[in-house]
């Protein structure tokens, strides 16, 4: 079974390494990076060019938007969808304008300050002091950079609402949430799962950076679901 994993803003494929290390051997994981392109469909096309012929796609945060673009572009290749700390809707005009402002600030040299502010909100309060998480975050930010941040902020701002696409896709869907996600609130993710008719797993003592904060529990939730639904 192939599992394609797509990271969020300020993250790289390496973010999934601890999760992948905890996955059972019969699931082949393919973590990818998102190109610095300002449109989720274009990012999806770039990923599809090197992806396995058929796969389950899992996306974390921004990666979820890209995962849904992949479903829209190549539904025949997608066996299932896993949404991690993410949503299916589009931005409000206010949210889109704020993203453009942040993109301009990043291009003007403020990326480090923006990334630091995002980090303060991204983790469960109990995890902010963990040296391993902060070291991983620093490495991810270095590998990610201002160019990708600006492009992905703009891609997020113009992404379409793909709720109905996913709801009518016929593929199994898993929504994995953290109990203390303040970036995309846990309650909103729970409501989304109910609307989609999807299974929802909520992992304790985690925030928006669930893949880094609780990788083993995430791996368990994903692998158990895959083994059960056999997409």
C-alpha cells in the first residue's frame, strides 16, 4: 500500500520522518516537498509527476489543500484521503488578504519573524519547551524558506472549496485532529468530518504540529485505519 504524505506551510518532507519510522513495513510511505508555486493545482501536478500510480494521499494543514487538488486532478489514482489538521473549505476575503500581507512581508525580509509567530501558535502548550521539537522546527524553517512561504500563502488564499468534491468522491476519508489545535480549531475539524461522513480521530496533547508532536500516535491512527478500510 502506498501512502503519499504532503507537509504544511513552514514544513518539509522531513517533518514526517518520525511518523514514517513508526509505520508498519507493509505501508510504503512517500513524503514529498511542495514546490514554491502560488497555486495548489500546480503544486499537485508537480507531485503527481513522480507519485506512485495509485496511492492514499495524506496532507497536513496546507498539505491537505494540495491533497484535495490531487484528488480533483487525478481521482483515478487516489484510493483514499487522510486530512491532518486541515480543512476542505476556502479562505474568506479577510483571510486571503491577510495571507497576501504576510507573503509581502516574507518577501521583504520578515520571514523569520513570521515563522516565529506561527511557531508560538502551532504547538500544544505542553510541547513548546521540548528541545527536540524546536530543533526540528529550526531545521524545517531553514529548508523551507521565504520563497515557499510567500508562494504557499498565496496558493492558500486562492484555493477553491473542495468539500463537495471530497464528499462525493467515493473514497474513504480519515480526519486526524489534535486536541489543542488553535490554527484550524479542533471543533471545526470535527464538524467537517461529520459533514463528510468521515472517521475522526482526535489525538491528545498535540497542537497544529501534530505530525511532529505525536508521530507515533499519528502513525498508529493512520495505519490502523488503512488496515481496517483497505482502500
